C-alpha cells in the first residue's frame, strides 16, 4: 500500500491543501535532487506493494507487449512538482480499486521536472511512459484567468494528447491531478461514445451563459457557434477521448483558434475550460455524474462550497478554487460525502464505489483530505 509521509507542519495545512506540494522543492525529495532544507521539511513516498490482476481478468500468463497492446486501459495524467502528491494519490487509487490493474497503462505528461525516477521507485511495476509537453506551444495563447493556477501551460496539455500519444492509442481517459478514484476505472473506459469524440458527466442545470462574457453573447460572430446545439457545462478534469476521431477532425487546431480569439476579444474568464466548451458543449457523450464529484474545495469564482451530487460516488475531485474545504458551510459538504457513501451500495468490494464514510476517510488519508 502506498503511504505519504507528512511532516508535522504539513498536517496543519487546511483540509485538501495537502493535494498540493506547496513550496515546491522545499517539500520534495526526488532521488536525483538534494534539498537544502532539513529532512523534517520534506516528504517522500514509500514503495507501493505490487498490484495483481484478479482471476476474472483471464490470460494472467499473457505478457503485455507494449503501449500498443489492445488489452490496455489508457489513462493520461499530468505530473508536476506542485501537484505531485495529488497525482501519485490518484494513480494509487486507480490501481487499488481496479480488478485488472496490470492492464492499466499510464501516460504522464510533464513539462518542468524529471519525475520518472520517483514514479518508478514508488510503484515499480507500474506500466507508464513519460511525455514532454513544451510550455512554449501554448504560452502565447494563454490569457489571464480568475485563478493564476489556471494559467499554467500544463493545464492545456490535454488539448494535445492526440499529438503526444502514440498513433496506436485510440482512446484515453484523461484525469486531473487533484482527484481520487474509488471504483474500477474499466467501467469508465468502456463508455459508449457513439458518434461523439469525448465523453464526460454533463451538468445541464448550470447557467451556461456564466462561462462567457457579455461581449461574447452579444457578438453573433461568436455566440452563433452554439446555434443548433444544446450546450451544457462539463468539467474537463474527467474525460474519455476518442483519439482517432480527434485526430481526424483536428480538434486541437479548433481549440487553439478559440484561444487566439480570446487573446483579442476577451470572451471568457476561466482558463482552459471555455475553449473545450466552445468546441464540444452539446456534442458530448454523457457519463454518469458519479464519475466526477467535482467542486470539492469551493467554487472557482466565489470560493463557496458547492452542493454534492446525489447518489453513489466513483470519483472524488478537489477542483475548487483553493483545493481546500473552508468555512463552517463546508461541514455540510463533508456530511454530504458521508451520505453519498452511505447510499453507494454494499460491501466495500473492489469497484463498488464509495459505499460508507470509513471508505471515504481511508481514501482521503492518501492526501490528508477532509
């Protein structure tokens, strides 16, 4: 089992702030990095035990031949020193709750640090590859946002997965670094996308107009892009992507075009999300809400806590403005997670999702949450 060792000073962080590797190198101990601070000011990851396929997976003696093996489940996650703890926790949670963990291949997107050695030493048997994303590709396309964290180039790496990953990779699950999976990821992998290029949980009750400026809606050159569509908000932190269709249509160029328009006309305020909405909203294969209990940690604009989705939860996503639960009102959010777990089904078996509060608390200890 993977454990994260925190110094006493880190335990005093606000809840969920521990997802973030705050102060960067001050708290990181990479194999190739000698920190200038004392050992009490750092943390490290203990080596995880092996994860083996269950008998139900079949072909246990069959050896995976490489990244192009058709039996693989492909998961893409960004890695950087700021959210490294969150990324490692996400990976471990996926493996722990998977019936066939040996069939999962991770595609790690990096742009600023040599993290491969750390990942390999933490989970030695992990199937993964590291891909370098050049920040200069998007630096001149990024506009200022309501949160500085949303302006980081690596947030835009998801736009380029079709170019970064091997052509033989036909489908990928993209996950943000600030989440924990408590269900079998293969259930998400087999999502039927139909004619769509991406699948994600949609939230059609949200006021979609709020994601763009008044200038956008008043200018027919821009607002008519949604003509004939019924656009709904979706969170880009959890997506199933058909890379074959993406490459064929050339969606990366379409997203870049909207980013260029944003630089000139300021049509939205929220980082990398709006270009995805402009291209895909109303054209998304819907996925159950249980696969993205997002908004934990507060609203991105006001910082207030959001209401939780009803029903069981398969994925907990700390996508809030400060990645922490703040204020008395968020006690209701904690209770909501407990209630969601109590409604989630039976047993605590692999792949059953969150089904009781003790499970939630066990998961949360990976990253000192709640």
